[in-house]
C-alpha cells in the first residue's frame, strides 16, 4: 500500500435526495478498504443517517452522544465487517440535523482525540445546500457531487456546485454520475454539466469515474452489504473499484481550501511507518 503522510478527506454530497449519495459513500469506503487502505467513514447525513444499516453494522451509540458529552468519539466508533471504521450518524433527530457552525466545529475537533492511522476519511454529507452541508463540505479536501441523469438531479447538483464555488470559494469539486446507462453516458453527463459550470460560473469541475446502473446495488442494500461483497463481479462493483483506484491515483492534498482545516490536526501528524 502506498502510505500517505496526509489523510485524504473526501466529502460526498448531492444536490437532491435519491441520487445514491450514501450508496456511493459506503461502496467507495469499502473499495478503498479492499485496496488495503485504512478507511474511516463519517455518517454526517445527520437526521437521516443510514450508513450503519447499509453495511449491516450495529452501533449502540452515535455522533449525538459525542455532541452531548456522554461518549467520546472513540467510544461511538465501530469497525464494520468490511474493515471500515464507522462513525455512526444519528437518525431521526431533528436537532442533530440542524446543527449550527459551533456544534459542527465541536464534532470536527472531536477527531483530534483519535490516535489511529487513517489514509482516507469519507464523509457522507446530507443532500441539499443547508448550512451544515456547506460547513462539512468546506472542511473536506476533495468534494464529490453525486448526480443522476435526471433534470431535477442535474439542476440541484448545479445549485450545490454554484454555492460551493461562488459563495464558499471551494475547489476540488468532482462530479460522480451515478446510475448511468454506460461509462460513455456518464462522461457525457459530466461534460454537459461542466460546460454549464464553465459558461455561467467560470469554473471547471472534475471527473474521475461514473457508476453504471445495476439492479444488484439495490439487492445488496436489501442484504445489508456493499455491492462489492454481494456481487463483486457486477458492473457497479467494477465501477466503485474504478472510482477508488482513480481517487488513489490523485496526488495527496496537504491543505483544505475551506474555512476550517479538516477534522483532525492530529491525523496530519500520523506517522507513515505503519
């Protein structure tokens, strides 16, 4: 495994619900783990957290217990069957879903207490452009926007990209076309949206890989598994491995472009001799 001095922090969001953001997050995390990396997954889709369910894990505690001071981050974290270190989100708690900047900063700084190797931290962020979404995405080094080839999904993805780039001055924005008919269709969807971003926002978004539509993804979710475990030979599993490989080929980023240097100064000092 290529040891990275700096943990790479990937925020995964979508402009609209239903684009498959959590599916991309969990399968990307599993694919990276299968490639031999130390992977952590933060379920930051607060209020609608479901990463632990999708991975067939049971977590007695979650991030809300860290925020109220009853548990440490280490105490709520679990290791899934796939080898991913999961920080569970809190489902169905309205107060959690509407965190303010100070509360999000508290959650972020809780990562300073961790003392374990991390190559990739994947952050599954809520859909939309709520303040909490933008705070989390601002704290990441790379930002994945998941989109489907549907007018509403495309329009909302553009809205999220616009806010991140123009109001938040964020860069390293990557489009992840999901549930597309083919790799060619995925790249065409990227080109269409990138053309609009170039024309109206004056920015260019990036592309790594698209995910082909595959009914085995839904079947894997019903079995509480990643598609890489449930159907390793499927088109979707192939594409998630491709996405993880393409991500791993990118040069490490040592600094984030947002207002907050991400979660863990401690992790920036992780020794490389592991």
